């Protein structure tokens, strides 16, 4: 048997018939056409692989004009080319499959390499040495799996089909496979990956920003621009049974790929072959076999009912129409359907007011220490004669509120509360209502793919994937129907995800391959309260609150420490995100250079509606705390008492539009993989990204310019700055930001084959991610907000719940008022274009790979990532730090210079706090810039990986990640810790909310060596084999650190008019020894105190040492395989998720002053769940 050297190399074609100058001219014309839209090509982001190599004779001299044939053994399709004058050959655009490589030339023996496996995006090199002899003689070589990468610097992992279908994946979500790769973390350490079009990408790759990973299915984009700035939506979650291979690249990959904030996921749909194949399967789960939640078990609550049934079928093969068409070797199909039906018993646990509290009697209302919480009368608020500039309040006699003081709206709203049915927690009586409800879940998904060979040089495929998903949340409060049903229940959810691909490949000549591709993605989400149409005026609110409403629903109340009635309004939502993706690439080889060039165009469209009408009223303990109403205390103030009195903390009513946004993206690249020597390869690439800002179909968008002089200046005699710009007034364009033209992405990689079993690789690249400015930014003048002015001085009640907006309601005014638009409202969700830069990552790695045995490889890597221009939100209307002093009398009210000019809101009143007039933009209650690119991050990781490729019935991978992620606030939209002081950006530099110091992941599939055709039991009888043989065990083990804790305070007393506040540390460690740590006291709470007024607190954004509970989990499955006939197998499965039923506790309460401060009250992971499955393959 001839020894064969096999290594990876990048795609190559032979330049026999295309001259270099002609190619460059053609490529220049191609790019120019794409730029102006004449040629809607998109970047050729390949999911296929290639086989290339060098042909030599026994002396090492190159051999030209050798006929190379690569045969897809599953489809009997042949791909042919010739080696060029340098001895190189290339066959590209090969789908994952099993191949035969043969080489022939007169005077040499025929070379045959059998059963060569090619995976997704694999650039495999087969170097061929021809022996002298007759062509009728042959040299036969058997291929083995390639273990080390010798021609690329990219980091990543490939998951083959057997692992995809055999590993125990809880929820059977294909995206969960990303978590098996070192450097990839879920957005929650304890969770997997969701499958909704908002959550399918909620993970981060090697320190990149969460939800910014690029995802490809059959080469077309799955990721879409989100309606939420800085996030990404996803248009496909294909069935596990329908994916041939799954690959994730995590660092320093080719210039072919862009618009990603960290990684690249590539999935390949299965294709048909010349054999008819199929699968039938069903998976069943029942709560009778599951374990109970730790806290529910401790409280004696039984496990809610849960029934899950997942079933499906798929078939593939040649397209055959008897007597009409025989598609063998030419046309193939794959079709799949999967359904899921779930009935889950939800344990509804609420904190309801007691019967005494509903009557206004708070004499039995206690804090967690058993002390009475005194309720102070907010209407008694008066200046404290002994403390100038301060106030005091009187307590209610007997801690009881007279019913005559009840706000009529609160009195009517509390009628929707059911009675408590449980004693609740000691003293506080929280969690005193428990109910088992049932959520109904229906999910249907399908895929159809057709491959067709037009000729020996032309190939075409079409694929369509769809998912329909409905969820009905349970009724939470009796008697049903109850419009006061609380959050997050009593709403219906519908989602549809669609993705399609059309791909054409033409081997123009042995030296040129053209690929053109079109993709379409759509995600639709429609959810709404079951009680749309409820009239808030029926509670006693004034009828004017319903004027101009797009929809009506029960008002949204927020009551600190108590479950409020009414669903949060953000659940009323309708969105459609769409992307059209055009792609093209051309490949060429010249000498030792393999050059690939391509271009891309994507059209993004968003049609969005979320809570176009809102009425929100929030209540805190501050409304009834005292005796100093500005000083929070554990023994003073009750939020429900504030609610009964109608004394609010904040609120608003919103009347909005349903915007229709769009933007365009172009990408161009050239990638040169230079084989400097047989052992050294350089990867040199350059990518150019161009993306427009977002525009709105009817020009209903705005930006905020803080530098423009305000027309109010001349009216009030103050020098004021800041105002809105519009496409037709001041902005001068339809897009919210100007097109960015300078986003160049250089990529450099080096791979060196130190020995035939050892490779050293290094890479560096810049990767621009999806920009935040591509999302929806209508502005307050299109989503008109009327603020509830609850107090002018922060302590004395002003507008009560019974009549919250006596000055009238603001309605969408559009752009007619120019710079003075939305002057009654604070600035929110408004971009300032010069600050909205596209985020980018600088990635680098140094990697050593070593093949330890035939099927075993070890890898050690250092991976780094520097994130720049990460988007965040920032309040720029904060007082300067030197002004934040009690002697400046910031909280006293003074005559308002804007009275009579600004029509409503805080600044529409006769008096205003002095501090408001000292703010940088005193004409606005707040000025929060949306997604300025001011965030930064740094990530460094040591990564180890030991992998055994599947052989002899066994595959396994163990990886370890030791890392540190630091950021200053640009972590993500949903998980980022809030800022503290606008004037001290450096003060927010800390560990990231996603930092996970240690993470160990292992996965394996193991066919036990017992049974017929096995090492043990070859001659067993059928009965013995039926009982003892053909068993298989599979598993996933994950152990990881918890994320760091972030601390806050019950009430912001910084009086900074826009800044945040955190607690003070005593300077002593708050870590507790393991022997002292408990669920009731996770850390030493005595080491955190409320900060002094007029200060920001000294605790950092994330605590450097305190963390939640670490994550430990084992998922295990056991299979019994029954061979029915030669090509048919029946499989019985038993799967256990969280096999050891190890609870991972949720984060402790970290709000200083809260009644549960320091306590752990939840379980973050799911208890043990058991699933059985049946699977028939033929």
C-alpha cells in the first residue's frame, strides 16, 4: 500500500485557460457592477468543501495534465479536472459526502484513493505521487479522517451527522451544538440556546458580543437585522434530523465571511443519494419520570404536569417518476417533517397583598427580619424645621390608611386580585399564592431540498425550510376570564420562521468555478394579551387616556415587592423581519496562490409593532417611606400602600406608530491562500463591508443632535442646545446615519507543518459586526409619550393615579415642529449619528495541534479578542459631578422658565427642581443616546481540546476554556449592567456580565463492543444478541464557573439627575467560607451598605470576586439498536437530562435595602428530565 500524505489546504483552481490579467479585469468589472446594483451578487460564503493537491512523480517533479476524477460515492456524480503546469489541481463546490479520488496519465499507474470523507467547508489537500507503470495498473489507497489543520489559521469545530443525531440534546435544538466548542458560552451559564427567531443566536463566541454570530444554512444568511438595536434575529432552526453537518468557526477565519460579531456557524441540509433512505421517529416525555424543582420540593409543592411528544419523518433519494423520469445520478431530493406537542404545567407563584393590606391595614406587614414596616403619610410631607432643605413625614396612626384616602383606580384594580392560598415566606408573606396552570405548545417544521445536475459542469439546488410555532400561556388568576391576569401569563404567541436557498455552480473550465446563490429569510412574531379591548376607563381612569389608542388593554402597573395586576404591555407585539441575500464567487489558482473573490448584497426589511399604546403606572416604597422621605430604610415604606394612595413613582401613556424600516449591506472580498512551501501556508485576505443606515418607508424617523442650538434659547433667555433632525428637516437624507465606506477587514493567517503529526498556526483579523443603526429609531414624536408627573420635588405628591394627565395627552406630531419636536418628553431611543459606529472585533490566536494516534488529536490554543465601538445606551443629561452637593440645594423647587412654553410633563409645570435647570440640556427631563459605539471589551483565553474522531464505534471530545472577559458596559442590550456616572466611563470597566473563568465540556458516543459483528459476541445467538448486544451510550458533561454578581440599591439617592448608583463596600471581603454560605445568606450582606446621598457608591459594575452558583450538568442517553434487515434498523432510546438532578441555584438578590437581599430564591437549571425515543431508519 502506497503511503499517502493528506493535509488541509484552501480552495484552488487551475489557470489553464484564463490569464491573470483577464481575470483581474473581469473581477474589477464584477465588483463595479455589484456596487451599483446591476449585478445583485452576494459574497460566496461557502458551505461546500474542496479537494486539491500537488501531483508529483517518484523523483518529486511535478506532473502536469493529469486527469483527476473525484466521485461522490453516495450519488455517483463525477467531478473532473486536470493538474496544471505547477502540478496543482482543484475540485471545489463539493457537498459533504464520501468521495473517491483517482488520477490517470499515460506512463503512470492509476492512483485511487477510496472512501475519503469531506466535511462542511473543509479545504482538503490530497497530494498524489504517481508511480511509473501502465495505466491499467493501479495503486489503491484507503483514506483516513484528517486530524490536524495544516493550511488554515481558523479555530473551530465540526460536528458530523452521527453526533448530531445521537448526542442527548435537551429540546433537540440544533443550535445547542455550539456550546460543545471551547470559547462558546450561552447567554446564561445554566441554559442552552433558544429556538425562537430572537433567541436562536443568544450565545457569544470567544468574547464577541452576544447575539451577533453569523449563521449560514446551505450558504445563505440565517441572521437578520433585529428591531432591537444591537441584536440579531434568525430565520431558521432546522430539525436535528435534517442537518448533515454543523460547523462553527470561532477565531481568525477567512475574508469570505463577514458581518459577524464573533463567530460563524454553518449548517448543511441533508441531500438525497442514489439510495432511497428514510427515518421515522418519536420522542416522549412525561413529568411522572421527572424530578421536582428544589424550592418547590422544599415547600411541599408537587411537580406540575408536563407532557411532550415530538415526532417526525424524513425521506431522501433519487427523483423518480416511473416511465417519465429516472433521476439517478442526476436529480435527488430530501424532505422532512417534524412536529412537537407540549402540555406543561406551570407553577404560578405570586406575591399578593393580604386581606389586611387590601383594607389599608399594614400593622402586620413585616420585613425579612420580622420588624414592622412603618407606613408614612405622603400627604403630610413638609419641610423639616430642624434641617433646612430637608423634609419629614408623619406615620399613619396604627399603621393603617383610612379608606377615604384610597385612590379609586387602585381600589377598583385590586378587585382583580385573587385571595392568597399559601402562607408564603416567613415574616414577609411573599410567594403566598401558588397555582398550577397549563401552557399549550404546538410546533411544526419542515424542509424540502432538491439537487439537480444540469450537466457534468453545472449543478443546481433549491431548499426551503419553515417552522410554525404557537404557544398559549395559562390563565393565572381565578376566576377566569380575568383581565387583571398578571405578567407573564394570559397571552398567545405565534411565530413563523422561513428560509430558502437557490444555488447554481458552473465549472467554467478546469481553471474556473463560478457560484451564484440567492437566499431569503423571514421571521414573524405575533403575540398579544388575551384581553385586548379592555377599557382602562372602567377602572376609574379618565376617558381621555384612551384617546388615539392603537389598541386598548388592562393598564400596566408596577408595584415593588408585590405582583401587580395586568400583563406588561411589551407582550403586545407584531414583527416581521426579512432579508434577501444575493451571493456570488469566482475561484482561480495562479502558481502557488489560490485566489478567491466574491461579493454580497443583502436587503433588510423590518415591519414592527410593539405596544403602540401603553399606560404604565409604577409604585415604590419611596411613596410612603419616612420620616425622611429621601432616606430609604428597611423598616419604612410599603409599595402597596403607595399604590392604594395613588402616589406613584413614575409612569406614562404612549401613543405610537408601526414603523417599516429597511437598509442595505454590501460586502466584497479577496482571499489569497499562498502555499509558500510544502510545509508553510499563508492566508491573506481583505474584506470591504459597506452598509447604509436605516430608513423608514414614510420618513418617520429622527435623530438627535446635542450640538445644535435650540430655538428655545431666544424664548427663555438661556443658551440651550439639542434638538431633533428629520429627513425633511435638517437631516438632509432618508437614512439615520451616513453610509460607512471605510470598514476594511484585513485577515492574516499562517500555518506551518512542523512534523507530519504537528501543526503550528496563528492568525489575526478584523471583523465588523451587524451595526446597531440598522434597526428601528422612530423617535418620541412618532411614539408620543406623556409622562406622569408624580412629584415636582421628588417627595411631595403632585399628580395622583385618579387623574394622572390633567394637562392632556401627547399624540404623534411627526416632524412638523422640527428642532422643537417632542419637547414635552425626554429624549430616548434616539441616535446621534456621529456616535453610532459599527462595532468590530480584532481577533488573534496561536494554536498548536498534535496527532497523538490514528484517530486522536490534541490542540492547545491562545485566543484573544478586542471589541471596539460596542453599542450601549448612555444618559448624557446628568449633572456634572462637581454640582452634585447638598449645599447646591438641587432638590428645592424654583420658578420654571419653561412654563407656558413646554406644554406638558415635568417642565410644563409652574415650578421645577433647581437641579433640573443645571443639567446640560435643562429643557429635557432626560437625554439618553441610543447605542453610541462607546463600549469596549477585552478577552483572553487558554483553550485545550482533545478529540477522537469516530472510529470503531467511538467518538469523543473534551475541551477546557480558561478565560477572562472585561468590558465597560457594551455587554448586550438585555444583560448589561447599568452605568453609574456619565462623566467617568473608566469607572464602569470591570468583569463582563458574561465572564466565565472556567468551562469544561465533554461529549461522547460509544457503541459497546458486545453483540454480533462486535469484538465480543460475534457468534451470539439472535436471542442473546437481542438482550445483551448492540447497546450504545452517549453523553454531554459540562462544568463551568458562574458569572459575577452585579449590585444595586433599592432607591437612587445620588440626586445626580441622570446618573446611577451602587452600594458602598465596607472594604472587607464579602466572601463567605463554604461552611457558612447558605441559600439564606449567599455572601456577607453586612459588607454592603447604602451609599451616602449625593454619591454614586463605590462598588464596581460587576463584583470582582462574588459569583453565583457554578454550573454542573450531565446529560446521558442509552440506545438499543435492533437490526431488522440489512438496510433497516430500529432504535430504542432513553435519555436523561441533568442525570444527577444537581440543582444550580439562581443569582442571589443583590439589591441593598431589598427585603430579600443576599437570599437565593430560585433554581437556575431544570431538574432531571427523562425522555424516551423510538427511531426507525431504512
